[in-house]
C-alpha cells in the first residue's frame, strides 16, 4: 500500500462535469433516503460507515452532503476525539462498541477505533518496546469480523487529500470569518508529521481491509468527486442487501369503522 501512487486529484473514470456529479449525488441522496427507510423498516441489517482522513480531509463535509436526506431517527453520528480519563481506564475498543448500529440502524463514525493505530503510533502514546499498537491490527480485524457476523455491513472510507490541498483548506479556514472557528493550531502542528501519518494509514489500510470490512481509498481533493464516490458506494451496497418491507401483522379479518 503506497498512498503516493494514489492521485488525490483524480476523478477515476468519471467523464462528466462537477455540475453533472452534483446532480447525480442529488439523485443518490433520494435513493439513500428510500434505502434507509427500508433498512429501518425491515429491522434486520445494520450499516456502519467509517470515515478517516487527515485534518481537513472532508469528513464533516461528506457527512453533510451525502447524508443530508436521511431520517435522523435511524442514523447516529459519533465523533471520536481524544479519549476521556474514564475511557483511558478501559481497553481502547470500550468506547467504540456502544456506538455501533443496532438492527435497522445506520451509524457513521467521524474518526474511529483506527485512531489507536494512527495518532497513537505517530506520537508514541504507548511504550515503544511493547509495540502495543501493532497487535491492534489483528484485534480490530476480529472486532469487525464479530460485528459482521452479527449482521453489520461495514464500509470504511479513507478520504485521500494531498498535502498542498490540506494547506489550501487550512488557510481558507483561517481567512474565512465563517470558517475560522474550525481552525486549530494543532492542525498546523500535525502537518509536521504528514509523512508518518501517511505510513501509518498505509499499514492500517493494508492490514485491516478485509472481505467483511473493506477499505475504500477515495481521491478527495475534489469534494464533488469525493461525495459522488461515497454516495455511490453506500447506495449500491444497501441496494445489494435486497431488503424488503415487512408484511404487517394484521388479523385475518379487519374492518375499519
């Protein structure tokens, strides 16, 4: 896995314009709304969407644009930030498990359990001689296998932007009065570790992309293409579940008065 070989500026085989892509995403949102209703009504399947990216990679924007039409009654979004003191007293998956989807639900992770093989690795937050984070690849694979065996469909997206694009986005946050609140100096400091983060992502994706929980590396310099890829993947995956509305449990004879 070599992210340098993935063109963050690419648009795959899409030959249409930005306007064409946005129009297609609009249709996909309507389709996703229908599929989510089916998911909720059938009460059989579960969907977990994991979004990972470098700072300013577009996780929030993806959630806003792709899931705009879904019913919040059946969808949850969890943002995993720095662990709390209570969370640090438990194993690293303890804080994750309560947020996985139940039957008929869709859960979206904005960052996730993968932070424990990313930031933990890059900043050496566990003792290096023990290589604690190395054994977590297998633990994460088995955690996701368990979720899949229990009926969860898992889609993991790495939103791949270039270092130059990140610089532009961070500068736009700093310059824009309506975006300045999102700017954090810590994002600037983290740029110093760009190369280490790329290596950490490469190994995490390589070691944890499985049949039951695949990774999708999405070129994300163009936000419209990012949205198109994510929306298409999710709708096609849900459609492939062949869901049906359940038959109502009614008495043999029912007369409405």
